[in-house]
C-alpha cells in the first residue's frame, strides 16, 4: 500500500484526518521527556513502553527515523474536561484500538506510536517482573518519543487545538523500510 491508499483507508475507517509525512521532517524535543517523569498517566516505570524503560530520547528518535515515512492519524473527541483522565483515558484507548486495527488492515511492516502508552496488558508484565508478553505489538506514546505533536499537526494541516469540548488525539504508523 502506498501513502495515498493508507490515508484513504484511515479516513474510511473513521479517523478524522490522516496524512503522510517523511520521518526526517518529524520534530523531536528531548525537553519533553521530564514531563513523563511527572507520571500523570501512572505508567512511568510501570510499563515497558514508557520511560524510563522504553529507551533514551536518542534511541526513540532513531527508532522513528529507521522508517522513511509515517502516516499521522487523528481522531476528535467530545470531552468536557481534557484534564480529566476519566474522560480522556477511554478516548485514548479507543483511538489506540482504531490505530491497531488500521495497522492490522494495512498488513505491512511498520511501527505504531500511540496516543498514550501501551495498554495491551493490564497490568504490564513489568510490574510482575516478567518479560513483555507482546514485544512485537508494544507501542510507546508520542510523549515518550518526545515528538512535538503541535508541530506535527501543523505539518499535516491538522488542528491541534480544536476549541472547548473537543480533544484531538494523534498516533502514527511508521512504515516503508
């Protein structure tokens, strides 16, 4: 599948927007990493896909750059309070499920970057001291990669701030070995 076909498929599946970018153009900002240490999501040190266990900022950037292109996927959600995890957590989980379904349908090699940290197992095997159960499907979030999502949205012609009551969520599928 080429980039145009991936975008068409994403839109048919229900994503609000989709666009293909060259990974060399994705902006990374390692200054975002300390935000993960604040552990607002509760996954810092408790999920293989999250800091500090996911890798350094340089390692994360290298993983993305290994793939020449990425399709950026956006969904829009009606949320009264974007800071209320009770409202945003289900939206992020649904966004990530749709992203995984998209990748499965694409049927091509690549790497997922989610709207939040990996949620394939609850709890993550790391808290039990066991190896990851799904290392080939595990995904880290945009924050763990230190991707400047607002800049990425601008590059793709997508709104990052959608106004009161609407939250935009983003994920990526890196492809094209």
